[in-house]
C-alpha cells in the first residue's frame, strides 16, 4: 500500500548514476517522467505500448554517451559530421574555460570505434576503464568502455569540467 499523498514525490538519498537500464531493458540517460497507466480504464497512457521493441541490428546501434555537468549528450555512430568540443559557441559541447582551445577536440566514429582527435595547444587527458591516465596532444586515441576526458588540464586540476564518456555497443 502506498502511503504517499497525492502529488507527493518519492524521496531518494542521492541522484541516480546514469546511464543504466530500466526494467524493460531500455537505456536511461536522464531523468524522465514515468508514464503510468490509468487504473481501471484498461487503456495505457500515451506512448506506452504492449508490443516489445524490435531488436537492433548488429553494428547499427553503436553510440557514445558524454556527461558534462548536468548535460547528457548522445553521439550516434550514424552521425556523419564530427562531434566538436571546445570553447567556441558553435561547438557541440561548449566548455567556456581559458585553458581550453576554441576547437579543442573532435570525436568521430571510424572502423566501428569512437576516436578522439586532439587539435589543441594544451592537449587532452584521458582516463580509461583501467584507471590509467594518458595525455593526447595533437594525436588520436580510441575511446573504449567508460572513463573521463579532461580538456587542457590534468584530471585532478579540472574538477567540475570533466567529461565522462561511456561507449555502448548494439544489442544483437
């Protein structure tokens, strides 16, 4: 029995860690409102269907999730133009800090992998899934699994401007 009053929200100890899969197997990348069926009417809420989602085709669903502060950005493998990070307003991910170049780094999908191309003056620091940190300067690095990107400064000096990445592969 639910003891909450009407309009009252559940209280959680902290913010959830994204991304995660919900009970239907769908990826959750941001807070979303629940769609609740109306009891007694037998009609599901708009957007809710009883049919399962069709399986993804292999190789066609690779994607990359980027988390910066409160923003979650989904970069698909089907994207034709490169994903640009930097200080300039026209970038896909804008981080307005003096140590970051105007067009700091690109992320492209090549040969089934996401690749970081650094084109900055200060370089990009990459922490991979194993915890090792490496500096990419005027070069490229393959993004695998999950980890952190720090543009222009080492990870310890770039507190709130770290970019968390998570590479996903297609479900077969």
